[in-house]
């Protein structure tokens, strides 16, 4: 896997896990998301939430450093891989960028076409990209 | 889902994601793991590693607060769920507890029976358990 392939794989995944830093320690939630080549975007939607779930927003305001991981598990461990993106997140509530985020998400998830997320959105500027694959690189 | 069901589900999962806090921000890796009712255990094994992958050990030494997430994705969003365990981690390299960890892991993953992880092991004392399910609770 090279960087281009790593980014292609993360873009194709339907779910990833978002880690933020909270005052109590690391915080982790699964997210649906889209990747446009430079930014990973996700949004708070209408899936039922526990209050504490919005901890991710509070954490980003206090510390914008986030990490996002997509991985493939298989009981055949020669098929395992993961891709991780570290970046800087910000909260977007309105405006042109919010509309852009909704369009990216609706393009990927049909659920969002009939019921767009009310937000806020989280926009992550991708910094370091790391990846790993159990498969030996193709020659 | 109640706490018992949440713990049952996380115990049954084949993979989870482990978040630690590093000096550069949150760190995230997928892990195979076992849960014995009180502790989540995982170990550094012989899967090929990038050097930086052992960042998780360095991070735990500096800050033992970790978060572990298992989740189920489905394009039918009424089937989504996740379970998260926050806890305190420590590194175990030798001794009776290390042997116990290997036994727990070998019991769950046949791969570890022929090729036990050399370690070190990470032992997480489970603190807070959080969960979410899109399914309405059964009455």
C-alpha cells in the first residue's frame, strides 16, 4: 500500500472511528464520513444520541487534534489492513462550507439525501497519513 | 442494550480499536483482544509492525488512560451499535499475569495457539462502559 492507495481505501470505507482528547482521557466514536482528497468531513445527524455523545464537539473545541482510523478485520490475518489519518478538526455550523459537507455526505450515503444531518459538522484537515497491511507489497 | 449485554457484545467482537493519548494527539490502532469480565487484554504480536506502531506502549507509560471501541456498521442504519470501554492500562511483560493474558488470547484466537504473542501485553482495567444502539430497547 502506498499513500494514494491508503487514501483511496479510507475514502471507500463506510465507517471509521474518530478519536479526540477529553479531560477524562481519549474519546472514541464510530462515524460515517466522507473524504474529498484533503478534508475528512462528518456531521452530527439525527441518529438518536446520548447527551454525552457530543463530547466529541467539546473535545475538539478544547483540543483540535484528532485521529481517524479505518480498518479491515478478517479471521484470515493475512488480509488485515488499516489506514489512519491524523489531523486538525474544526466545527462548522453554517455557511458555504457546511453546505459543502452536506453535499459530500449525501453523495456517499443515500440516507442523508432524504434526511440531511442538522449538524454541526466536523471538518478535519488531513495531516499525517499512516497505514499498515499484512499483505506483502506487490512487486 | 444494558451493561451486561454491552459487555457481552464487546467480548464477542473479533476486533476493537484502542485509543491512547500521545504527545502529538490521540493515537488509534485496531487490536485483537480478549475480555475476561474485568480486564481487556491485548498483546504485541508477530504481525509485521512499523516502528511507530509501538507508540501505543509509549503512550500508556506516559498516560494510562485508554478507550476501546467495538462497533457494528451496516448500511441499514437501524442495525448500528457500538460499545466503548474506558479504562486504565498497564504494560505486562512477564510473570503469571502475562501467562494469563496469553491463555485468554489463545482461547479466543486460534492463530495465537501455534504462535503466541511475544508481548508485551496491555492489560486494561475496565472503568466506565458506554454503549449505543439504533434499535429501540425491547419491551
